[in-house]
């Protein structure tokens, strides 16, 4: 019996074309063609208050078969919303099928409602910046230097004469300094764990959307527990970083897999190594802009940051290669680079925490790229952070980040700006 799983919708994130309706009688799945493939019957439900999963339910789709697979839906309720997964069970034909479905839903209640975090800062330590380039710790097994080439958009400081986008002021007003949206951190549920491979790490041919071949993955490694199930693997033996999205350790499948040479890659939104673009809506890497735990502990971040926003508009600019933004108007496009006013004296901001200082200074020197959509999560800027793994020393509390989705109230959002697009973007 083979198992193949595809995320079809989440309470915190959705891709274009994915629709959901939670009806009184269950869930109706609709194939990409728009033809219903079955209706659901509630099979099980339980509460797990001791975990991040708040409730779980399984719907079996009776007498439903697609490409040799029977189908069922698994739904999990996290504190940020419901997550739906389409699970296909059966024996596949010779050509591996592709589960392509959308969940189309109505609801008497709103299972996607998200509670807004209201963290309180409790700093217990101060960061000490180092004059040398930061060494990034990649798990417990080894270290690597800052990821990607010096010419990579992630590692290029913002020029002192960099121009603002003509619509910068309006974008700041509409989105970045819009107080109905938050600036916060994806620390745990949607934080991204990093693992370090060694020569003895098993090389596994993951199923699903994986054009890059065998990936070094230990059976004990787990992705984040948010709906995107992301995980990065750094392999110093081959100087490669593997970026996985939708990774299922049990089924050994992945929705998206990319590998990059972390010493020479530009890590922009364009495919490399015969693979595909990065596992974000913009095509950008999911590793280059992640704030690492060692950087928070040291108080210094020597690269640009990566963030999601609730409702990017259509269109993109380099280093993005495409977009999952929707609609028009004046707003953030994926690939836009944001900078905090470099004349701001960050150290003199009243009440600023050590972690906020590190992020603010990186925003001044390197900025941050809009890389993905996080619809429904009320984020103006939600920065990607490294998720602590089991056994890791968690630096976030000491840096002033007391809980998941910690906000950054002391970074003055009205001092942000959008940089103009580069006239000659790709080196």
C-alpha cells in the first residue's frame, strides 16, 4: 500500500486556486477540472490540548478513486487555524500520479479565524555584535559560513545612494505601517528548522514533486508543524543546501524540493541544478533570508531578511521570478526590498529588545525581501526564523521574543521604505 499526501488548503496560508468550504455535512473535494470527486463523511475527531494540534478530524471519501488511489481528508486545527490535507491511499500506476485537488467549502463557523498574538517582551540578555562576519551554526554537527555567494541579493548591502520606489510612501501607508496588520516573527509553527547532514546520513529518493534526486535525510528529522511543513538540510560534504516544503517523514514525500550550492549560488528566484525555483510564492530561496538562532544569540545578522505579507498584489520584481500575489492597487509585490531608515539610532530606541536591535540593524544594512503570501494572517511583515529543534538551546526568550509570532513593537514602521527596482537586476 502506497500513500501520497497533498496539502490542499490551510487556515493560515493558501495558494492561488485553492478554495475551501467547510459544510455541515463535511468537505467536498473538487478536482482541478472542477469535477467533484467525492463527498466526505466524518470518521474521527479528538482534542489534543497538550500539543500544538487543538483538534483533528478525518473524512473518508467513500467509493472515490483517482489514478488507482482512494482518497481521504485529514484536518487539523492549530491555534492559528485549520489545516486540510488530502491523503491518497492505494497502489499507483506505472506513471506516478499527481494529486491535484482543491477543497471547496462553506461554514456556519469560521475555522480559519486567527487569534492575534499579544506577546510581552521579557529580555534577559543583551546581544554583543561581532566585528567579524557571523558564522552560522547549522545544527549540532557542524558549521557553515554565511549562505550563498557574496554577490547574492541576500548578501549585498544596500547602497548608501539607493533610491526609493516612486510609490514607497503609499505602500508604507497602505501596508507596512498599517496598524491593522502586524510585524512579527514566525518562530515555531512556521519557523524553519535546519539540519546538518554528514557523510553517513542516508540519501533518500523522496517521492512527490522532487526533481533533484536523492536528499540526505535522517529518519528522526522533522519539518515545522505549520501547514507548509518546511525543512532545510545543509550538507557540508557537498556544499549543498536542500530546501524541502510539504515534507512528510513517514511517507517520505515532498511537495517541493530544491538544492543549491551554498558557496556560489545567487539564491535568487530562478531554477538551478536542473531543478526548480525556490519553494516560495516568489520562487526565492527559503533558506537565504531566514534569521538563524546563532545570529539572534550573537546580536548580529549579516544578510537580508525574508518575510511574508498577508496580501501582496500581482506582479513581481527581481530577485523574485514569479508571484502568487493577487489583485491590483498600490501594495507590496513579491521581490520588493524594504529598508529601515539607516539614520535611525537603533540603540537609542526606548524599550527596544536585543532581538529587535539585531533585526532592525539588519533591516538598515541589508533590508528584507517580500518572498511569499500569508493570506488571512494579518501580517504586514512576518519574518522567517530558524525553528529550534529538540535539544537546541532556544535563544528567543533571552532576546525578548517570549512566544510564537512575537511582535516587534519597538521597530518604527513609519521609518521603513520600499527600494526602487534595480535597473540591471541579475548579475
